[in-house]
C-alpha cells in the first residue's frame, strides 16, 4: 500500500540459499512444496502444504500471527514440535521446516519470526 506506514511482521530466513525472507502481509500465507503455495520450497522432504500462517487483529491495532501445521512430519517452533496444531508466534520464535540438526546447515529451512512493532503513538 502507498505510504507504507504499517510495517509488517517478517519471517527472516536463517539460510538464504534455501529460502527467502517472507513478509507476513496477507491474512493467510501457505508454505509448502505445492506450486499453489504462496511460499514454495523445492526440497522433497517438505510437505505439499507444510504450514500456514494466519493473522488476526490483536489489541491496540497490532496483528497476532498463528502458525498452523499441515505437514506429515510437523514443524518446529522454537524447538517445540507442532504437528497438526496451531500456535501463536512470539517475537524471535524460530520456525524450522528442515532443522539444521537433521539436514545440516546448508540445506536447513528455518525462519526467525520478527513481529511488527505496534503503531507509533501520535506525538
């Protein structure tokens, strides 16, 4: 949108070779191997639909973001396995699709959740 006053939350990729940074600027963003996903991963170990991030209005005009896992093997959020469930993302949460501990750093797919700052109060 013009003006860009509202800064969006981001998923910041920890391995740019495997995944790009993703601005969370839509009400629902699907991550997965399927070409219909908004964020497509080519690695065969990723599910067709790995997870979806939805946003909802929270207090004071800010957004809250939920991650819902839709994958076969689950998605890790700050080392907790989320499988078929939903969890609200907190600032600095680490979202791991393919953890480095399992696939090595070069092929890891992981993101740091960066929340959008609350709207600045008019001075």
